[in-house]
C-alpha cells in the first residue's frame, strides 16, 4: 500500500479530518499536500454527499439531498515543479471501496447507492419521465454488485473516480462564471436549473478562512460539471490502469479528486446513476513540461483507459434519433437521440417485468455503452445504447416465444415532494 | 454463396439493372423480390453515389457530388407473411466488397473513398472548421484498409451496411414530412440545410411509373436520415454476425439496404466519413409475429452486434464538453461535446505532422469509438472519442520526448467552389 | 480480388488442374508459380482428401479414407530472391470457403466435415475411447457453422489454413526421414502407426515425372506432421489478419499450403477435428533477408495472430493431470493431461444428453482453447480445455438444479470395420 | 471486507499463527474453521516458502530453498453439510497481495519473486538448459509488475491462487502414494526426482500432534502436484470473478489454499515461475449436492474464469514440435513441443539484448498463453506460446531493420552449487 497522503477517517465528518478538502473549484484553495513527479501515493476519497445518503429502503434522503454540499473532494495536491502549460500525467494504479471496511453507515463500506433525483432537486437525464425521487442500494461482492431493489441482475464493477482535475486559473474561473451566468440568465427560474452559480452556502474551501474564504466562496465554481480542467467528467473508463493527462493552469497543478463510482453506465443517466461510494485511489504522477503546447492540449483531459475492465461479448442494443415523443424534429441533437435510445431500452426491459425505474437504474449503474453512432445525417442524430446480456440471470434477447416474466419485487423505494 | 435475389452488374448503371432499386422511402414502391421467413439470400448493393466518385486524386467529384441522387438502395424485398406490428429479424451472415472484383471504376472493386463534403454541398460534422471539399481513396488489402493520401495508418475494416430499413407506412411518412418540413421552415435558406424535403428530381422509385411515380416522388422521403424504420443509421457495429430487429410498418415489411461501408468511426463525422463501397450482403430473415407490442419496440431498430469486429487493446482518448470555441455555454449538448472531443483529437494528432484534414478523415473512417460519457452534469455534457493506437505504425502516445514527426505527403486532395 | 496465381476448378480432380500441386514434401518439386516480395495474390486450395469425403449421413468414407493421398497442397510458390537463411513473411489477408459456390459435392461449397478416424485407419487423440469411424457434416451460414448431426450448437468459424510451409532442404528432409524412421522402428507394427514413412503410392509431386519422380517419391516426406518448415501445424489462430514468418531452406522458399479449416479447436483432437473444406487464401509476402540468424529463428514458424477471431466472454473449463484412467502416474506428460481434460469435458457434456461422439466432435471443431496450465509440478502436468458457453443455445453451466437434457437425435453417423 | 476466518500476522511465522495451516495433504488434518454454504469470507495466505526468499539481489536463497517445507496452506476450512459426492462451488470474489502492507520482508508486501530452481534442488521446465539458480524480484505498482532485474518490461498481473483444493479421502490418498511411488521406483536416484514421496521432515499438519501427527505425516501427500482434488494446478486464469467446482471427497470438504501469484504465464515454466506472494482471498462457497455424479465430475476442478483479466490485442507467437534439439523424434509429446516453443521464444528475444535467463523469467511470470495447437498429427505434437507485445516498451516484432538492442543490465542474480 502506498503512503496515504490524504487520509480520511470513516468515523468523522469530511470537515473534521486531518486535512480538509473542498467542494468548490478555486485557484486560491491552498494545497494540503505536496508530492513530486514520479511519486506513488494513496488518497482516500469520501462519497460525494459525505454520508447524507443511507443504506435503507427510503428515498427521502435522495429527495432531500443537499446538493449545495457536493462534491466533497480530496485535495488539492500540489505537484512539485508543475507550472501552467505542463501536462500532468496521472496513472490510476488502483482504485476501490474503503479498504478493510465492508460494513458501516458510509457508502463505500461494502455498499453503494444510485439515485434518481427529483425534478425539483436536481433532476436527471429523463426527469420528464421520472420526476420523483428513487434510491437503490447495491452490495459489493468482490468485484460484483447486486441489489436487493433490483432482482436478477449482477455485474462486474468498472470502478473509477467520477471526478478528478486540476485547479483552474483565475482567468479560467472567470470564464466559467461568465459563460455559465449567461446561460442561467436565459431562464433563471427553470426547474431544474440550467446551471449552478457560485454559492457561498455550504462551501468548503480547505484551509481558507476569513475574508479570503468569503471572497473565494463568492466566486468559486460548483463541481457539478466537467470543464477544461477535467472535473466531473464521469468517464466510466477511467478505471484501474488508466493514464490521464490533465492540463495545468496554476503553479503546482493542484490536483483534486473524488466522487468514486463502483460502476457506471455511459452517461450516468439517472444523474446519480453511478454506484456512489467512498474509497481509495493509488496514483502515480509525472509531468510533461510544456506539454499543452507540444501536444496541442489546450483543455480537457486526454487519457488512455486501462485494460482490465469487465469483458462482455454479447450485447443487446437500442437506437434512438433526435425526434421527441411528440414528433418534434430536432437538428442533429445527440442528447435527445441518446434519451430516446435509453427510453427504448426501458420500454423493452419493462416487458420482462421490471418497473421502468428499475431499468432506468440499471442503465445508470451497469457497464452499458452509449455511442454517438451517427451525427451527420441531417436532421437526425442517431445514438445507441448497448446492454451486456450477461448481467441478467435470464435471457433478455427477443425471441418468438416472447419475454420471460420476472418478479420485480420489492422494487425501488420512491419518495415524492 | 446463397442465392442472389437482388443482383447488380458492375458494368451497368443502377437504373439499368435487372431489378431497379430506389433512392427514396415510400410505402408504395413495389417489392422487387419476395423471400420467406427462414430464407438465406444474397443482395448486391451499389455504392451510394452509383459511381459518381472516382478513384483519382481530385476532390472535384466530391465538391460537385449529386446529393439528390442518393442513396441508391437495393430492394424493396418483401418478406412473406410480414404484417404491421411484427418485428423483422435480420441476421447479417456476411458482408463485404464486390466479390471477385478487385479493380475497376466502382467503389467496392478493391477500393473505397471517404469525403469531406463542402459546406455548400452537404457539409459535415465540423463544416465550420472544414468548409471545403476533400477526398481520400482507400485500398482494401484483405481485411485491412490503407490510403495513399494518409501515410502511416492502416486498420481492420469493421464492414457494415450504413443503411437498412423497412418501408414506412403512409401515416409514418406523413409524420416525417410534417416534422421535417417544420424544422426546415425555421430557417429555410440555411447552408447547409437543416433537413432535406421530398425532391422529385432524380428520384428512383423501383418499378413505379407515370402518375404513380409522380405522386410518390412528390412525397417520398429522402434517405439521408435514420428514422423509425431504421434507415441510414450508420451504426458501425452492424457488422458480420449481427442480428437486427426492425419494426414492420407495411405488409411484407419491404426491406431495403445499401450504403455499404468498409469501415467507419462512430458518428461518421466527415459526413461521407465511412469508406464507401458497393458489395454484397448475405442475410437470413425471420419474423416475430406481433413483436412490436410484445417487446415494446415502437420504432427504431433493436440489435445484437456480431462478435468478430476488430479487437484493439490500447486506446488514446479525448474528451470534450458542451462549450463552444468562443466560450459560449450550451446546455447538455452532447453533439457539441463530441465535436469538441473530435477537434481535440485533430489538434493533438496534427502535432505529429498530419494535416488537420488527414486526421479528420481518420476519425471518420477508422474504427474509433464515440461515447456519451456524461449527460447529466449541468450544464456540460461530456463526450469522448477513443482512437486505437495500433492503427498507426508509430507511437502516438504523449511522452516527455514529444511527438514523433511524420511526413504527411502527399496529403488529401482538396477542391473549393 | 487479388490475382489468382494458383487456380483450382471445382469440377476437376486435383491432378487435372492447370497447375498440379503436391502431397509430399520434397525440395525438388518445381515451383508452379513465382511471385515477388511485396506481391498480393490469391491461391485456391482443395480440401485435404480431394473430394473423397461426401456430404451424406454415412461414415463409410471416413472409415475407408485414403490417407496415402493427403494432403493435396497448392504450390510450390517461389518467392523471387528468397534464399536459405531468410525469413519469409506471409500475411493472411483473407481466407474462406470456395467463393461463389455454396452448394456442390466438394467440401468448401457451403459445407465442411469433421471425422473421427478409426483406430485401424489413422486413429485420433482419444482413439482408445473412440476406436470406430464417425462423421459430422457442418453447414456454413455466413460466419457461423451448424450441423444436422449435432443439435443445439453453433459457432463463429475461426477460419485458417491447417497447413502452410516452405520446402525443406535435402539435408533437412534427410533428418526428418532419419528421426522418423528411428521412431517407427521402435514399434513398426503399431496400430495406429507411430509415424508415416515416405510412400511412393499415391504421391503427387507437381510436374516431376519419370526417374526424377521416382527418386523424389521414395524420399519425400509425408505431410501429416508439422515440422521445422511449418507444415501441418493446425494452429487455429492463423486466421485472417495473421502475419507469419517462415524459415527459408531452399532458393525461392517454395511456399505451399492447403488443408483449410472453417473452424477448429486447439489440438484438432479428433484427428480430422477441424471442419475441413476447400477455399481460397489471399496472401501478401515479403522477405527479411538473413532473418533466421538475425532473429534466432532456426526452425518453426513465428507468427502474430489476427485481431478478428470470434470473441467469447464466458468459458466453461476442464482440467486434467498426467495420470491414466488406470491410475498410472506419468511424468509431466502434457499430452496425457490434455487427454484427461478433454475426457472430463466429454463426461460432463454427455450428462446434458449429447452422445460422447457428439461432444468429441464439438471439441474438435468449435473454437475451444487448450492450455498448458502447469508443466513443472512434478509429477503432474496440468492441462485445461476451455469451451465457450455461448456456442450452445441452452445453459451448460453447473447449477443446483442439474443439467438440462437435450435431444441428441439423430446423432453422429458411425462406421466400423 | 468480508470476515477474516483465517487470519495471518505478517510479523509471525506460519506455525505461530492463531490457526496453523498445513503443508501436506491428509484427510485427518482437522478443519481450523467452519463456514456455511452461501458464506462470504476472507482467508489470508502466506507465500509458499513462509518468508525464506528475500527481497535482495542474491539467488542463494533460491538455490538453497527448503522444498520440504512447501506449500504453506491456509485451511482446512470445513463447509457445513458437504459430503463426498458433492461439488463444492467456490467463487473467487477478490484476490490480491497483503492488504495495507506495501513494504516489508514478506513477499506480498508490495513485492514478489520468481525463481529458476537449480537442477539439484527442484529444477524446472528447462532445467537442462538452465541448471543453476536465479532470482528476480518484482515490484507491484497497482495492478502492474516491474522488475529491477529485467528492464523494459511491465505487465498487468493476472492475480490468482496457484493452489486450492479439497482434502483427499484415505482411499484417494492411498492411490496417490501408490502410483507416485511406482513412478519414483523407476528411477529413484534421478536428479531432479520424478516425484516427491511423503516426507515427515518439516511436515505441518495443523492441529495434529503426537501419534496422530506421526501416522499422518508418514502418509500425507506432498503439495507440489495438482491431483484429483485440485491442488497445485497453477492455472493462471483462476483470477478475480472465477467460479470453481471442486469434487468433495471427505465430510466437510476441507478446502485449503495458498501459493498466491501476482502473475504467471501458462505452464509456470521456471518452476517458481509465477510471481510468488502472500495475500488474501475473498471467497463465496456453496454446494451442489450430489453434483459429482449429476455432472459426471469424478475428479479435477471444473471452472469458469473471471472476466477482468488483462486484455492484450497483439501477440508474438512461437511454435514448437516434439523433436529434441538432438533431432530425436518423440511421439506426440506436447510437453516437449511446448519446451521447444519456449526455447524458440528465448532464442528470439535474446537477439534484442536480453540474457536467456531474463527471457525465461518473463515467460514464467508474464501473462503468456501456452496452447496445445496440434496433438494428432503423428508423430509431432505442435505447441505454441503467445507473448503480448504490449508488455515491452520497445517494438519486439520482426522487421527488415532487425531487432532493437536494449541494455539488459544489471541482469538476473545467479547462484550455483
């Protein structure tokens, strides 16, 4: 086990730890830790809600989830010698749930959760079709996940950090706030909102305090979206053995991370679609000096996925195009096309006895693949979603004899406003 | 070799063949051929432009390509006993270039092409960045493709039909025309257009003639977009061994197909991004009576990909989010995110010596994967594009020593208006 | 289609073709054809028995198969400039059954066969357990094979040449005859024999005739075994996209090939365990001058398998050790260990209703994997055989509910002496 | 983390632990622990030599390794309700090095070793060619291994237990001793020996003591070979996610395990070819009552490998046939054929600058595949060994420009008698 440079104690709140991380992006949050190029080290990560979601059969905690408090991130970790313009190489040597703790109240202690967030508190990809709150608890059995809320399905986790990134420069942060503010201004009262502006309430900014805290909290960016620095990319393929190259925008790079997922489908479609957990990351870092210019990487992570993600050989796939359910034609809208493909999958699997919520949760959490199949055939984008048939313990393929009916009981806990 | 139920003679024009296919969708185009459930048969397919694009070093033919004439499709093929509400099972037993003909003027005779269409004649995914016409010729060497216009790259083809589908019902056709007409009406003079309305000019409608032809040609749908009937889905994974389930909207199902691709990347991003060719399809068909209702498949194909597509183990991946190059924030726009990811790949590989057009063409034609990685993290969608490093004969990974420089000569033929 | 440099007419016997190949190895067989380094060309290949095995339901032809006449090989093909000491690079660009002919009396015309050879005429890996003759006919459905003699199983073919190699030098041939003669002499009357000595009867030696023929026929090596020149290696992984490096022992290299297989399991255990067929090979050749010394390749082929063989993700595996059924302990005998593993697989699958012969045939023909798992743990070698569960249309995994019983009818044709 | 039912303290000898395991097979060794069908639990395992091999640069410890003391096994673990004739289902939920300990004197604390054992103390697959002792230390970097003794190579571990099995019945044990004794008697003074007879010296038999110990020690079987009960099968594919079915020979099944490997090639050819380490196993067990008869499993494990072993797409393969280096022809001897294939690989890679010992060690430890390619083509078996090219950081493929030369320093520590 590499040296733990950022430890977390499962019995304490995120803000009571030896090092206090952060839940906003700001260049002025001081690094807690410094490592050197070539170093190998371990970082503990807390689940994104710091324990607000429980291992029980009620979705009230999801309905009322305190979105202003997320994501609790470990870091910043300074890398000695890193300067703006460099590429920060990060190898994910290993990643997993909280070691040696397989039971307890914290997600990551042998279990994790997925949630469908209600339209009035976050929403999700299919929030128009699923406006209420739902929660599913998943148990970890070695490398596999199963759920008491969704029978007859189990899959090998494709464990990864949902969120990792470097700190933005002050300029970059200003650009974020400007463009996101402009978007919000086009429909400021929308539910769910178009974007999340800086919010001092519940901000955690490491060791910043006093006036410095207040100034930074007023302008620090929310962690929900992925941006030029990486961030909440939710790329399911950033699993063990992956190598990532992040642009460096501030001296020391200031790498932060969190939002570990035991598994996730492409898109993380239920919003909290990945199986959320705390755990650990073993990392190796290095620098490519001046690499941003040398390699033309102005923004966003470049990466090489690992070679041990679960192998499935048979897939059932659904396609969708960019037409709404009301027959409105949109122009090359891949987001809509993917929505329609996912809805087709839900319609299909519901015929086997699952509730639509169960299927929606499977699509969020299982290692499904979501592809941009066609993006040029005007006016329709075509997106496809691939489900490994091997995650079910019954045959989900179409046949002349019709679908096997399974018993979906007890179903997914639901909570409404 | 199964019986050829729809033969094509490479020395004759598409309209001079034994059976004349079609290049528009209309329920009234009579079936040329009838097969039975359980049958195995071969269909010849012509490349989508019926020979208008040549194996030479000029992009003039792409610049002036007659888009009104595409796609020349083989069929319709009636399936005995098929009725609206059924699912038509189609197995792609085999698919390949024109058998026994490895040289000649027709794409599919040992070669194929990819094109970047100019903004004024079709455009493409990155038409703002690449407004002119370009063409690349690819040679087939068994299962691999190489190009004299793009050095140092070769890849195993992921051969598939870009277009296959059943005939729309009159109602469905009317819905298409209504919704696409409404979209066009929002900006009727846009270049490139938002969508393509029915166009009697150059319409080919099988054996229809006289008044019937005129009536159908006036309302028949263009073949460019994928729609509820399958159609031009450009799903690269519909390769050998795939099983597809199409909804049936008219008696006999009236299956048609064409637009064969020797290889294609997810999205087919240069518009004519796949390696276009003529060739053959060996198919097996069957019916799931009443399957649309039984399996909840109201529209769009459901499919199971084959298990022999090329295997690559190492990928270099690029991510993008839904922010324009001018820092305009869009809301969960996966199309834009995928554009940005592709542009990042182009920026990167250009540092190795390729021209941007060469990289754009590689992304269109090679078996790259395009994924919806994040679709819920407001306001940014995150899309990723994965390039197999093994298609290059030099090392394309980032390293401290910087990129190897290759000689891109002679480059990609270009043609401007 | 590349130029056919070695054509075969399906309506004529092997000896009545434009070029006559050979069925023995000898350095003096003149090359029929000459190609140059860098050339791409097609070679037709006849099934190994030149049509003696029929598409019917009797195993008499297998029982009486004329082993003195095999393998009918296409070649020799001279490579311009090749000299002893070079490595001959051969790319298998494509390989398949007889093009455009899917019915007819020759294996390769849409069908192929596997046989269990009787102990008195060839025998096989498990000849003590299966001393009689059996035959199974397989039908090709695109890339898949099924059999009327073995229900409920189908698999994607892993098409490859069972036999390819360069001509031996006179010295090398002499070494073969010496060592094989010494082995035979240890038990000259064994049934089946330990090895096959030169046999002028039924020898085919290309254009050799008269005294030259007689001299060569008396010393030419049989084609059954693989040897330093490659030869009948029966490596199932030499499929499309493979690159092979053969040592060159004579001027011109004199490459020959044949014994095409639609599919085969590791070991080709029933002797004629692969699905035998005629067909075509598209090849590209090149030379590494002096490569034998440079790369330390004194003998036997070095190769890089292709990347399109069928992908299966779930395997059921059986292990065996080097102890006989009579509890006799052998010392690190991997051959015996693999036999025991195969017998375990037969015992197991027979519990599902298959006859032992059916399972034996499946192990010979399907893309099973046979591994040297342990070779040092004295006194037991441990070998393992892996069967893809996806080739069966029922569940073959062990479970508390016991095996599903299938109907094995009509079973495998048998013929005894 | 599941409950640890068999704990080991890294600071204490194997015989000073809370539970004392065993290093011989005997039905009378009492179970230390009892679990129930359906249970999930963790077992600690000690490296097979209990710490006798050190993390240093001398091979003296390998030369003098106390083979009479191996393998130190964890167990026996009784499974409630298991009876002779049942199948014991074992799921490997997880497996890895010693958790939370990445430095220290015990293999498994962040490092492991491979050894070539000298001919006079164990020998190995190629002991005639490599008669001396050699040792290589491997460092674990997350899921990858590298070595200071072998530059330019790293690979993803295919972690697995080398040894797991149920206890033999008294009858079965007697059969082992009988047959192995008979083999030894054929050449009792052979170096290395043909097999290892019972040896009371250094025997560890759990809680047995006094006369019971003496009687059992005199007849208990050595753990080196795999046998009907599973045992030291050294199957590299028994990695995470695997499900194994063991025959049950005694009440309670009495499952034992150990000899963990961070990685291993097929055959474990250097004898101690796997990267040896201690660590943990997370297991789930269940019973198929009467499964031996129901499924025809009289002996040896049946298993289903997991789906997360490392994925490599490009392999360089070597073939060998059953002829000795002195041109002696052996009859279908797959062991010899595999030896020759491995020697070819050594000859080849040595041309790149590696010492033969370095290549031999790579073949032992890296995830190479060893296949029974042909076992029926009299008189030559053909075996093949596949090396993933991606484990080297330079190009190991043959080319016209000849091999890249690497610096093999400092090389592999050696020790002679």
